[in-house]
C-alpha cells in the first residue's frame, strides 16, 4: 500500500474514537481501506484495534507507516516508543452493517 491515506474521525466518545483511512479508488472516489478503534485508558495509555481491509494490497511492512500517520495526526500525547500506545492489527472484509431501528407503533 503506497497510496496516500486520508483519515476521517467517524465516532468520538469520552473514552474512545473510530477513524477510517481512505485512499483514492480507481474511479477517483474515496475508498475505505482501513479502520482503527482507539480506547483511552487510565494513566494516559491508549489501546487500539486496526482493521486492514482486503483488496488494498496491505502487507505487514505497511503497518508501521499507517500507525505513524494516525499517531502524528490524531494521537500526539502517546506513542509506541514510550509504551503508552499499543495496537492489535487484523485483516478482514466488511460483511454488513447493522443499525438499531425503532419499531413502528401498532405493529
């Protein structure tokens, strides 16, 4: 993966955030290539889960640059070298998205 990543924060709570990494698709539109959930823990530590989406040519060698780009843009107070940031990295594909829906009254 040698394309430029553009990060977008899609969810933020007092103790966690979700980021999506986009690359330019062949048709020029943005394509979601990775997702990262980070959780802010006590004592200034951050733990994250990185999901590298299939179809984008990710290799294990790409992971450090991906993590650095997120760290530099969104996590300035923690880093891997100081031991205040840790990640689990997985590869996969999106199967579906599910959302809660309110039932109609009278049904």
